[in-house]
C-alpha cells in the first residue's frame, strides 16, 4: 500500500465528511468502504483542532512567518475559539525542529505548583483525597506557563513580533465569532462548571442567564483586554503587570494559592528531547515531566522485536501485543516519572533495548497478564481529558509539534475576574496521595508528589519522527492518560502498516493503562476480534473515542495532513 497516495479506502469506522475534515461529534459505523482524503500542500501546513485557529496559523505562514510564528499565533487563537483546551491559563510542551540548525528543541512550559503548595494540601481530616478541592477550586490551579512558553518560542525561534501574531486572537475575542452547534451545546451542558465564578457566568451566558445559541456571535471583551496587554507588554503583562495583579487578587479573595511572587518566579525550562531509533526512523519526543515521550519510546523498543505488519493491523494477536506492551509502560509511569528538577528519573534505563527485551520476554501471545502481576520496574537494571494538540510545518523545513492544556475540559471552570482567563486544575495531576488514582484513573507515586515550584507529571506527547534526519511525521493528541497510546498507534500505522496520514488518523484505537485492568476499545473492531481478545483474558470496555490527533506527514517536499475525525470543528489547511 502506498502511504503517499491521496485517495485510499479505509476500514468502515467513521462517517466521513469532505476533504476539509470537519466531522460529526459522534462517530458512526458505515457498511461501505469510504474514500478518505488527506490535505496536500507544498509551502506550509497547519493542523489544529479548531478551524478558525488553523486559518490564523495559515495566514501567518502566507504573510512570510515561519512555523514557530504560526504555531504561536495558533496557540493564542485557540485560547479564544477553543476555550475548553486552548488557553492562557494553562501550560504545555512544544517541540521545535529548526531546519537551519538541524536540531530539535524541547520547551517545557508546564504549570508549576505555587509556593504555598504542600504535599497533603488536598487530604481531608481522615487522610483521604478531597476531589472537590483538587479539581474544582481556586486551589486546584497551578501557576500558568502558556504565555511565557509561547512568547519565549516566538522570541528565540520566530521572526515576527508579539503584536503581529496575537492580533488575530484579539480580533476574534473583541469582535467575536459565530458559535458552532458543538460549542453552544458544550456551554449549555457545562453550565454548573462554567458558573463557578461570577466572571465565568458573565462570559459564557447571557445577562438573563440564558445560554448562547448556535449561529450567535460570541464576544469575550475581558479576554480581548488580556490579549492586548500581552501583545503590547509581552510576558511582563501576565507575570508582573495588571493581569498578574488581577490573578493574585482573585486568588487571594477565593482561597487560592497563586500570588504575585508565584507569577513573577515562573520560568520556562529548555530540556533535551528524548529520542530513539525505531526501524529506519528516529523518534523524538518530550522528556519528563512529560511521561509521553519516554513511554512511547519504551513501547516502540518492545514492539521493534516483532514483525507487526505480518501480524496484521488490528487483528487479535496484534492488539494483544499492543495491550501487554501498554501495561508495562504505564506501570513504570506510576513509579518513576516526575519533574526531573526534583526527582531522578531513570530515563536511560527505561529506554534501554535490554530492558525492552526483558519486558518482551514476559509477553505470552496466548494469555493476557493480569495487572496485579505486573510490578513497576521489576526488570530494570537499577537499584502520571481535555487538551489540544496542533502541528505546523513551513517550506523551509521548520516544524512545530505543540500540546497544551487546562487539564480538564475548561479546567476548573473558574474564570479569573477581569481577565477572561480560565484557570487550569493541573494540581490534580500531582499525586495528592501516592497510590490513589487521579481523575484519569492514573496511579502515581512519591516521584510525582506535590512540592512548591514543581511541575506535575503529564501524558502530553508532542512528537516528531525523522526519516533520513529530516522531519517526516509530526503528531500529537489530547486525551489525558490516553494520549501516549494514541500517539503510539498513529506512529505504528504509518511506519509499520504503510498507511497514509489520513487512514492512520482514522482507524479504530485501543487503550490500556495498567490500572484499572481494562482494555478500552473504540467502535469499529469486528466482533470476532473482540471475542478472541476476551478468550485471551482481556476485560473489554467500549469507548466513544480515544484522542484527536492533528498530524502532518512530509515527503519529497510535499505535506500530507489530517485532522482527526473524532472531534468536531478540527481542520487542516495548506497552501
């Protein structure tokens, strides 16, 4: 199968729309095979989860900006048009491939715990985790890193000024944009969450309390004010200026921990990407405090010992192998991953081929191994749902893979008074009580315990695959704990199963995270395959969707892009 041909037949999984990749929110199985089109371009490409933001990024490329300029513009635009995940009040990770320097930079702008944070801050008098406090209160917010991260990337690797790349977001916020059915329905269904603060009620609902309807214009004046402050004053406006003062005042008034000292002390960390060889490719991804890169590479190391193409895509033996591999990676995640500025993360040991071989030796094709029988690092040789990802590529060979988040969809739902900025609830990504699952069911240990100025462990996995030392595949996804496995399967679909990027993005996926001992499967697998998996001992649970990738494949100077059909409103654009 030729992975580069623009027209292919795929499995009967999604009811697919036209080539612009705007799809229904609820996937539907269809009986006939369907032609699926990747987007093709040769000068520049933007793949994001929201069409207006993709248009903003493409416009920057058409004005002569590079991939970093466009990526920063998309990041600020998504804060306006995709409020559930695009943000100014959250944080994330960015991988940048600089063609002229032939290197990849990893920018960690993950949120940081406030100075007043403490290990047991979310435990009640009986020593149990209080989820209301860790997820839905002002105290659930860590110090945001998005503004600092985006502007540092622009300053060091872009070619444009903040005013140029932020102006489209300002216009979208001040003049508004027409609400889609999906976004209007989300506001309505999340009334309780978005009404936790008076500022939120005033933004997301009308004066009389009624909900906005699809087709109406949604204006965010306070957010426009904040964006103007940042456009004119840069990071200083957010971390030391009037935005910071409003943050600190609102936090203090409502029992939060973020103060002026916390904001002033925030820093972006430059880190060395994790990378490893897989067959004839080099896979480069985010290092800790992202767990994604380490465990994608760890799983690829295990899987490299098998002929995956011969096993057959998404048949029972192939899915069994993936599932068993996932269990080992997520078990290690629970024990060893954390902020490397505070704990020693054994990256080299986790990524060694010898360790992968030891784990592989435990995989039995006839039977699933119970999660209770898998212990983190048992064979190591030595004594951590809503997010958004976007990918950008330019004609000079520069690419950006960026994933950022508020943690939950719309974060805590709390809006900082006078700013229009939604607060993250990233403090829940720490291990509030080691051994107790967080909101995504992930177990964590002491390595991810709460400590002031520490960054919580994340599953975000922005990734760049190189072929002959040139960017070949740019990929990432939202999805909380499922992100790592979603990215893994897209990589395997392209590299092992010869799919083009459209098919690789659309076929059904699975997910297992060690605990709970459940294999999540999307609709679209054959009943016979599922029965065979159950016979091997897998406990199967059907999931509506797993992830939402925004990907670009580059070959011979041509960009092939695809926005995942699993979520509405996504769009890939090229010229």
